[in-house]
C-alpha cells in the first residue's frame, strides 16, 4: 500500500492580517513548504506597490504565478493576475510591484537566491536553510509550530 504524506495549511487572509514574515520595506513572505535536502522552498510573496526586488540571480529554477496585483520585469513586460513566469537557473533580473494593490505571487524557488551589486558581486545569498531559520524565528515569536512545513 502506498502512503502519501499530506499537510494542509488552513486558509488565511491574503491581506495584512495574515501570517506574513516581514522581509524588508514593502516585502513579506508566507512560507508554504521547505523542500528536503536544501532543494528550495514554496511560498507566497507579497509586495506593496512600488517595492522593488533589485538585481538577483537564481541558482535553480523559479516558477512564479501572479495571484493578485502586477509587476514590471526588467525587460519592460508587465505581469498581471493569472500570468506565469518561469526563470531558468542562472537567470539574472530585477522587477518591481506596480499598480494600486499589493502584489501576491505563488513562488517555487529551487536552489538559492543571490542579490547582486552593480558589478555582479554577491551582496547576499539566501538558501533554504536561511528561509527555514527566518520561519522558525517567526514561529517562536508567535508560539506557532514551525516543523509542519519542513520536509
């Protein structure tokens, strides 16, 4: 008999009152799953209009599905609700939330994210372990079980 491990994350509002982890001015995340062996993570990302993700590189693939709001990519393209963006490993880009409502994206990040300076040097590297540590700190502060999302 095959047994499947399933974890249900109860619905929570997508507005300010939801379980969001602050990551900087105008940026929050809501982890949904951390993949085993440091492979990556799955989350909702929320940005206020005008918030920008500076130049960054992904060491693995990224899948991003816009749920609400819009963003402008460094290519000039606008991504809105229902649009999907795939980024290959090694992709370097920046983008910003635009419009008049918060941007909410369902994101699957494989590998790490490296934020870059204007010469391509790594300013900050974010790994699955870093994201788990952020999650555990948030849970500890709020008295929430942190292990349910970790494979």
